[in-house]
C-alpha cells in the first residue's frame, strides 16, 4: 500500500516564498514512492502563537489523513524546544512518521527513532526544571510573607454567607449581594448544605 505523505511548509513573511521548500519535499516524496495527500502552507512568524496551517495539519494527523509528514527544517515546524517536542510526541502517539529534510531526521530509521526518544527525555527534563523553579519561587515568596494560593475567607464573610444561605438565597445571589467571588460563595454554601444534610 502506497504511503500517504503530507507536506508542511512555512515562511515568516510575505516577501518570502515557500516554493523552494515545496519543490524539494515533493522530490523527497517522489523518490520514496509516496503519494502526497495534502500540503499545508502558511505565512507566519515563528513567534506567532496561532498558526492555522499547523493546527489544520495536526487535526488531519489525528484523523489519519496521512502516514508521513515532510518538513524542510525543525525551525519551520516548532517555535521552541518545548513546542517541537510537543509536536513530535503528538505525531509519535498517532504513529505518523516524520521526515525533516535539512536535519536528516526520518523516524522510519533507527537514528530518527532515537532522536525522537531523546527529544522526550529533554522535554521531561525541561518540565522537571520548570516545576523546580516554580517551587523555589513559591518558597521565596512565602519567606517574604506573600500569600500563595487562595486567600483565606474571613470568619465574618463565612458567617454572612451561611446566614444568607440559610434564608434560602442562591449561591450566585449571595455572591452578588456580598460582592464576593462566586467560587467563595459556592465553596461555603456547599459545605453548609452538606452539614444540613448530615444533621437531618
């Protein structure tokens, strides 16, 4: 069965053309004997948060519209290591092979598979470092006396919520009347309601 390939090409500005990327990647597909199922071409800076072409490609990958993704270079695909690894992981989970021409990456080969696995290791390391930095930052903030997490609700506010709930007001109405967050009202009301159930 002939493999279905997809091409993802991106340029950063309207003055640039994706034609060179497309020409080379079409040749790669032809040499491999693959059929090009679709091409995703977009103009977007690497720093752009939303890339419609990339999102379309990942959605079609999930629908298994192609078996192999061809891309000119890693810089065309991801904005950062984290972004790139996320894309790698998504494609790997969907069992879609990735060929990055300039880097010589082909996940149909042992070297390409090893590269993908190493990317996963780097991603895990990056996540661990983020968690560690976050915890250290929170510890420093606590040492300075900063409030971390949800601020405690005062006894007076709790008493007022419970009183209004007992009179039959809804959680939203209590939040409006006391000018407090809906989450605070909901939390205290639900605790009050549970106590009433137990007391019955």
